C-alpha cells in the first residue's frame, strides 16, 4: 500500500474529526480569499475616486483661469406659484450690442438656463451653508453646477459657435458618444452620462421629451461640472424658458485684462440697475479655492480609509494563515500521539524515518487540500458577504467575485500550510523509539 493510500485511510479514520478540521481550514481559506478581494476592490475603487476628484479639480481650476476675466449679467428670477423658476426681466440683443461696443470687451455671448423638475431643498441648503450635499459627492464650484444640483436638470440654451466654444468651452468638450451641436441643428440636444438613466437609457439618435417637446439626442458627454445640464441651440431653449426672440436670461462677458473687471462690472451695474452683475474673481474664485481645499480633504480621507481597510484586511489574512497552521499542527500532534503504538509497529516492520515522516506530512497536505477546495468554493460564492462583514464600513468596500488565479494562489498557500503545519508532528513521529512506542497504551 502506497504512502498516499495509507495517508488517505488515516485521514478518513475519524470522519467527524476530519470534517471539523476541514471546515475550520475552509473557513480560513474563504476568509483569506474574501479579505484579499475586498482589499483589492477597495483599492481600485479608491484610486478611481481619487482620479475622478483630481479630474474634477483640474477641470474646475482650468475653467477658472479664463473666468478671472469674466463678468456675468443675469436677469431677475423668482419662484412661481407652481414651484417653477420664472424670469421677471430679461436681457436682450440691444443690451448685447451696447456691451459689445465697449473697447475693454473682448467677447460677450448670451445664454439661457431653465431649471426643470422639483427643487431639491437639501441641495439648496448645502449651497447656502457651504456644506456637502448628503450624498457625499464632492461639493461643486461654479454657478452652473450650483443651480443644476437643485433640480432634476437644467436646460441650457447656448449660441452654437465653434470658435467661441473652443475658446471658452461653452458646450462640453468630452463627448463620449455622438457629436457636438452644429449651428444648423434644431431640436437636438447634448445630454450628460448621468442623465441617460433619467431618460430611460436614451442614447444617440433617440428622442427625449423635455417640457412637453421632443428632442433628438445628438451627443452624450461626460463632465463633473455639467453633470445635470442639457445643452441645446438657444433658439430651441427660448420657448421652454418662456422667452421671446432676441432675449436671454444671462450674458457672459470677457474683458481685456483683470484690472478692467471691477471697473466694467460697476459700469454695467449703473447702466442696468435691474440686472444682477457679478465678477467671477469676487465670487467664483473664492468658491474655487474653498472647493479645492474641500476636495483635497476628501482625497486625504479616502486615502486614510484605504489604509484602514488594507491594515484590517491584511491583519485578518495573517491571523487566518496562523490559525490554519495551528489547527494542522495540533491535530497532527494529537494524531501522532494517538497512533504512537501503530508508529512503533511500522518502525519495527522496517519503515524508515523518512517513510514515517512523509506519511504524516502527506496527511497534513490532504487536510490542506480539502480545506483549499471547500474554502475556495465558499470564498467564490460568499467573498462579497465576508468582506462586507469583516472589513470596515466604507463606500469604497465592494468586494468582487475572486478570480480563479486568486483562488489557486490561496489554495496553494493552504496546501503549503498543511505541509508546514505537519512537519514538526512528522519529525516527532519519525524519532520515536520503536520499543517505547509499542509499549504505549
């Protein structure tokens, strides 16, 4: 009878004991697999969130550089009886022509923004207090996102001018599907990725209904700042906002240099007292600075969370390996003690120290193999549940199903643990005196 056959018979002598040992080893393997996949998934999620935060920060800072020369004129608005935002006085082409005539003005364009949906008072409170929205999303800088975050979405009518768009990014530039609007496009829109679900999975070429009117999706874009904004030709936006031809509810003005910003903003305030005039350098720049600090704080918090998850996950993996080794060590020591007389008989029959030692080690390897097989199966089926229970609660922890490579690696680790854990008991058995061993009761 070969070593493997004898080892298998010995392992199966005590079925209940073997089942208990295999169950404990399986639990150790499943725990190791779950912790590893949980930590790796958390690391990937955290790294992606940090990338997203940094991308948003770069986009915000990049936009703010040109905006330091920007002045915004906005028409008056109020909350209507039905909860809709109504324009109380509009700005028009005559005003546009007057503003353009100033030598200090480099560019000016009109736009229309019209919020759609029930107002989100939590978002409004967050904006007013300067605190984060309850969702935990990074607080946004800039007036575009501030308004958009309060409603389902904001219809944004723009002058479709490729040169202006290239210079000031009036429309989003990160088109992930479809294309930008052309000056001749009518009843066509650009929608953000975040709103495709709102419009029941709308894609390029599909028709969406906006305030009772049908529009065709021309393109889908990705943007942190414009994630709730729908872009269309300004002519299409006027009927939705209830504005007449040649009218707007916002002007964006760029002056030649930063020294002219305060002067010209004051000039516009005196010229048009019923229109709100604001300079980005006075309002937006401060907001950008505060949001930069806020976002950097969130990045630091994410990194701290990841460190905590990694520490706890690696600690549990280490404890699981040590526990499995101890289980194999003690069960094999007990087995050797229990079979002392049998070992003495085998040595009397001519079995060498290596024969005895290798048989005990093979038995330990069998325990490790059985634990690896059943533990791998449990880990494959329950890794996400184990990770949720054992790892710290965090938005970044969302363990995925482990790959076969990971299962194989931890299976090998458990088999090695079985071999190493049984090495000392095997040495003890191999060095027993045959005479003394056969006298053992």
